C-alpha cells in the first residue's frame, strides 16, 4: 500500500499551507495528498502561463487556468475539486497576510471550511484529556495543553503562542491573539487552571532551564517553544492512546468546545466572541452540528421515526 502523504517543511509555499491544514483543520494525510496534487498542477501551469509573484495574479489569469482544466478532458466534478483546492490555498494566503483578497473565491464551489466539523462527545473529551501521563513532565505539559485547548476553544496557533503573562489563573482568563492580530480574553474553567498551575510551577521551569529566555507557556523537551505541528502530534498521540478516531486534531477540541457550549444553552453571540469569529455566520455552523445530533437522537428514540 502506498504510504499516506505528509508534507515536507521546505516546500514553499505549498508545504506551510499543508502543515496549516494538518494542524489547524485536522485534514488527513490522504486528503493532503489530493491538495498537494491539485496545487502542484496549478503551480506548474503558472510557471509557464502566469509567471511572477503570486500576489500579481488576477482573476483573468485564474480564468485562464479554468479554461486549461476544462480543455484537458477533466470531468466537471474534477475541475470543481481543483478550484476548491485553489480557493482554500488562496484563503490561507489571505489569513497569513501574503494576499489581500481571495480572488479564487469568484471561481470555486464550497471549500474545505464548509463541511460540518468533527466533534467529540463529552465522554470522549474526558478520555482524551485523561490520556497523558500524570507521572512525567511532558505528560503534565500535554495534559495542560489539552485542557487549555478544550477550556478556551483557542486555535492551535493561539495556544502555542501563549506566554505566562497572557494567563490570569486567579481570574480564570487567557489572553489570545488570533487572526489579524486581534486580541481577545477567554474564560477558563477550574480543571484547565489547575493543570496549567501545576505545569507552570512544577515542570516548565525545569524544561526551560537551558533556555530561560523562552517566553512560550508550552515548550519542548529541549526548552524551545512548542510548534503548531508539535501540538498537533501531541493531540494525535493522545487520541490514539484514548482509542479515538485518527481524525481528531487540535481543531476538534475547538469544535467540541463550541458545540458543547451551544448544547448547554450558551448564547450564540457569546460563543462567537470566545472563538474570535469576525462573523456570526461562521459560528452558526455549530448550530448545524447540534441540529444534526438532535436529528440522530430523534430518529433513534422517537416511536414514530422508525420505518414501518
């Protein structure tokens, strides 16, 4: 069997984009391979037909690529998939500040972010949070990181970007810097505060002994800041240890955070603020997740839902 694709760090600009999809969006290695194939085809076409910096591309050039795909014999569904990959890539470049606008959105069908997110039930979350060892420094670090992800709903990049000065454990607040360098304060529950307090007091000073200049809350064995991919690997390892789906990623805890709040009766606007969404329409996807769950419950338990 052909091994699943994993991106190399030196493939610029596609490599960083694929790492982003793995760490922030929980995309599987097989799906990444499809994204890479689509984008390599586009970049190969661009070298010949639209050379120059990617920010110089315009809609006219992209329409030329659409014509190229259509004329190559691809089925309409395959053309649509190529354009969806391209739109997702351009959206990433906008988020990273490399482009000012996603011009590909004028050409494409719904992209990656339009699908319903993967969400864990409360009991599955408990199993995941209990997976790290309480007997080792790295295990306690991992537990604190997982608790922070679920308690705050922060993105992986926001969690690895936390500094001790961003945490007010007494008040139960974390200061996060999100997309567009927008800052927000997010509440944390007692479980996360306890895990963070124990790690910060007992383990982090030991881990950063060789690099006391390190500002990050979460650090590696060598005392360097934990990367987004490092956090992704921690979540994957803990999910496997807990017997959970290989699709679980840091973003799964963000999805679960939002869905569980709404299921408990939280106000949609409050959840939007905690997640750092610019538009409430983005947050409303979690109401669709909860509605989907309610439909399943209804179908299972209502006496007139079963087929006759």
